[in-house]
């Protein structure tokens, strides 16, 4: 993305689409007031999410502005420098770099294209340690 979409013919490394403008989808918002919203996300949106399960209240829901922010919150909430995690790759860079910045020990279990990216549970089990706090799995 930083390299420039106009210079990339086939982007096989990203799951996202090229940046869009509101005008691309026929919206014009000339009088839109920009302001900080609620830090935990829009209250009505949190209520809609919470309504999907009887055991969840809107106060239990946190809305983020994308996967990277959510993954950062998960890592910084769950992990400390004395923890270990297993990262099954391919995976998001956030799931590696945030724990690395925290000082966690990381073991990797690499999936292979020619094996259909199938997870070998025994390899995951072998990578675990007594202080394993998180196993990060992302579907390629």
C-alpha cells in the first residue's frame, strides 16, 4: 500500500482492497461534522453486537477501527514479558511484533501451501510451554 497501488499490478500479499473514497460509492457528505466518538465504539453498534448473545451487555463490547487495533489490544491485555505464545504462520504482523515488543518468547508453527495450510495439532502441542498464554491462529 505504501509503495502505491498504481505501481502494484498484482497484490498477493494483502487481503484488503485498494483505498476507497466516499465518492466511489456515490456518497457526498459536505456538511459532515468530524469529532471524537465514544472510546469503546458507538453505543448503538455495541448494543447491536451484544444483542447477538443473551449473556453479553453493550458494556462488554469494544469496537475497534480494524483488525490491527483489536489484535494490539488483545496482546497488550493478555501478555506480559514472562509469557510465551505460539504463532501459527502465516499470520498478521501485529500478532508477532506486539508480543515481541512486550518481550514475550515466541514459537512459530509454519503452515505450508503444498499441505493445504492444514494445522498439525501435534506440532502446535510440541511448541507449547508451561508459560504459553496465547496461541495465535489466522486463516490464510
